[in-house]
């Protein structure tokens, strides 16, 4: 796989920097990114496809406060070999439902449609 269009960048944390070695596709347009955000909102979860570290994936969903503002998140992470595309599709809705349950139990408001 040609990875020349992926960028390497540094993450700033507490005035020290750590080299970041994930797959970040900086060539994607704002339109493509906007479509991804709409899908994330529609499904209620997002996934990391090795963007943080090669070989690592995660699926996550936000937990919301009483104003439907993000308060935190829950996520599942694991190696690419265990979090296949099929597994991400199965776990994503489960993570989203769990985040919605936590939101409700804390008196928050889930802004997503389902």
C-alpha cells in the first residue's frame, strides 16, 4: 500500500511533544470529512482505523450532558487482527447504545436520532 499521502506529525502534550506515527490522510477534502462527520452523527459512533497507531483500531461514542453537549466518551480498542471491519460494524452500535444508556442514567440528553 502506498502510504506517501499520509502525514507524520507531532502531538503537543503539556509542553512536551511525542511523535505521532498513525495513518492520517491529509489529502482528503473538507467535503469528504464533512460526509464522515454526518455518518458519525447518524450512527452515533466513530472508529479509529489506525490513525493513532499502526495496527491499533478503536470504536467510540460520546456520553452527553443535560444540554446534549459531549461530556466524555466510551471506547473499545484492540489490534487490527481482532477489530476487523466486520467486528467494528457489530461493536459500533453496541458502543453507541451503551453511551446512550450512560447518558440517560446521568440525566443527559442523547442528541442522536435512534
